[in-house]
């Protein structure tokens, strides 16, 4: 019996492989769901340049939080929710709405429906966090802070600009750069483990 190709695995199996450190499994998930997410973002954003950035950001968030995915739910719906929330955050920043973020109602999300992780999930999540933290530590200090604010603390671009006393355009440019740096570090790390 031959070895299965990645495309033959279902989403839940691929997620388990990603959690164990298999980046090819994540590439397969990305390829499988890319068109659906791209179409949704294009419909809402209407601008291909914005869609490419939003795609990168949504899938980076999914990669960083994949240990939180609950297999009781459809992976496509989970990544769709992350992408939609990424767009909502982008729109809020773009429109520069002068509202207190505490007054903005939170959307219902599948994250609220998930049950507490099992002891095994805690171990896997801790291992994945340690791996990501090693990559974050490899970033230049000024970019490390930006990465943490955007992808871990989930601050909006506007909030980061205010917090770091930077122009909004500078924040967007630097976050684009740090996102690419992080993707390269993850890719290089996976290649060295092969």
C-alpha cells in the first residue's frame, strides 16, 4: 500500500499534522480553502491589493492559533470566521471610526463554543507556542514588538500606531514586512527539520 498524498487527508487529519509541526499539511489546508476565502474577501474588500494582505494575515492568524481549533466544527467555517474577523478589523481601521472599542459589540464566534482543552491539547499547544516563541525571538526587536501587538495581542493597525506613536502607513508597511519575515522563519525552520 502506497503512502497517501496530502490532498487525500481530510481537514481534521491535516490540522493534527500541523499541530505536530508539519508545514506541508498547512500548505495543503491553505490551498484547499484559499479560493473560498479569497472570493469572500474580494466580495467585501473589492480591492485585490487589500485581499492579498488580508489573506496573508488571516492564514497567519490561523497558523498561530491552529492548536485552538476544535475538530467538532468544520475547519472551513473556522478559517472563514478568522478571515471575516480580519476583514472586519481592517474595515474598522480603514474607516478610522472614532468609537471606543469597548462599545463595539463582539460578534458571536465558534471560539466561544469550544470546550476546555484536554491535558494532551495543553501539551501540544505549549509545544506549538514554544516553537512560535522561538521564531518571534529571532525577529529584530522593533519588528518583534509589532508582531506581538498585531498577531498575538490582536491590536488593530490604528491602536498600534497610537500605542507606538507611529504613522498608520508606517505601521502597515512594517507589519507587512514582519509578516513576511515570520513566514520565512517558519519555512526555513521546517526545511531544516526535514
